[in-house]
């Protein structure tokens, strides 16, 4: 029997690379699928007025890496994508530029791995909190990786323990001294993992460390098309010898949350959960109100200042 279900691992200039039973198929997408590019969605403007007006949105691409698809097989390892199977989850962000559309980055992800370096570049903890918020929103498991442990001068665990205390797993690595190698390999053993982290944190080095010769190839290309700048993200999932697929999200500096209202943001900080509902005002924003359970918890040290500062920033500008 022919297997026709596979996973999209690469998208480039209208071509999709689909893996079926370990073999790569060069696929196009059917015109029928292209016609389904329009789907109804509440317009962002209407949300503010609390009217769910529906407009038709044109998404530029119906297929994304990580998608499970069915294909019709052709000759010479070519095929036609007929359908996209329902997504378990998706990772998307607000596209940069004025259009502010949803930019779908990947689907069916098993684990998000934020990667930061101890130094060079120094960690931007607010950026990490933003990544964690995106993962919470989609209910994606997270493991934080702190790389370049050989450069540690002051105890990094003073800060990473804040994350461990609220339930995030943190692993520590160095591609220079081989710290954490087994743990890192174990992490990527199965399923689809997505690296997110600033450039220079060591994402490519970590992959080459596990499997010499592997390198992440990601780039963001901006080009001008009628009406404004568009950013095309070239994303690829790489198959590891030990099983598992890995991708890298480029351009993380522009990580803006997609479709998240300020009122949704307290839920994205998991240590807030036990305090929500304990404020004097039921619609407390936890920013300026008196008798706020979250602010009290920050005062008493039950919620970290660092995370609360991040909350304020994410709330102001999701
Ligand atoms: P990427 O942009 O996240 O893919 O980062 P790269 O893998 O290109 O690494 C950026 C720089 O950090 C390179 O010069 C690497 O050699 C260096 N690097 C990567 N991992 C480590 C590490 O564990 N320790 C040290 N000291 N340098 C590292
Ligand atoms: Zn409050």
C-alpha cells in the first residue's frame, strides 16, 4: 500500500519538501488548496469595539513546515499536496511592517527550545519571557537552554532558578567544554523541536556539536511588493540521525504576539495562576490598582520582579 501522508520540512519558492518514510518528495500544492487560502476571521480592529465583525483574510501560504499533508505521488520523487491535516498547534507571530498580519512559522511542534548564551550576547530575559508567553498561548512544552557555560563568570543560576521554580526545565550546555551534551541530545531525540534565540547564542554550533556537518540554514529576506514590505521567512526542519526534527525561528528580535489582547497576558505568566482572582477588582490589570494579589506577591517575593517587569512590557505591547 502506498503511504501518502508526510511532513513538510522545507518550503522554498512554491516548492515543498515532504518527508514520507524517510524519503524526500518535491511537491507543489494543488490549485484547490490554493483556492482555500481565504478564510474568515475576526478583524483585529473590531475586537477593540467588542464587535466580532468577520472579514475575509488572505493568507499567503496555506502550508507551513511541520504540517502533516497528504500527497498524490508523481514520477521522480515529485508530488502534489492535496490536503493539510488538522494542526495540533501552530507557532505564529505578528508580521513585521505595517500590515501586521499573522505570520505562520511552523505547525505541530512538540517542543520549543529558547536558546540563550551566558554571555556574548548577554541574555535578554524579557525576550525569553516573550517566547515563554508565546509557548503558553499555544500550550507548547518548553525547555530552556543556556549555552556557553564556559563563559560563566557570575552564577547564572541566580536567574535561571526563577524559571525552574515556576516549572520550566533549564539545561546548561557548552559546545566548547561538552557540558550537557547527553542531556541536549536526549532533548532532540524525538518529535519536532523549534529553536528560538538571538543570533550568536550558538544554535548552529549546538546542532553541529551533536551531528558534525549539520548547520541551520535560516535567513529572512525582505522584499518590496506593491503596498509595503514583506518578509519571507525561510524555515527548514532538519532531520537528525538519532530521530527528531529541528528548526530555527529567525528574526526573534521582532517577536510580537499574534492575536493576543492585553487582558489575555496574565495567563501567559504561569506563576500568576495561583493569584488571579484574588485582586480587589475582578478586572484588575495588575498594573496600577490597589489591593492587587499579583503586586502583593511581587512585594513578598513570591513572584520575581524580573518576570513582573516583563509582564508589564508584554501587557503594554503584546
Ligand atoms: P547562532 O547564530 O545562534 O546560530 O550562533 P552560532 O552557532 O553561529 O555561534 C555564534 C558564536 O558563538 C560562534 O563564534 C561560536 O563559535 C560561538 N559559540 C557557540 N557555542 C559556544 C559555547 O558553548 N561556548 C563558547 N565560548 N562559544 C560558543
Ligand atoms: Zn491585580
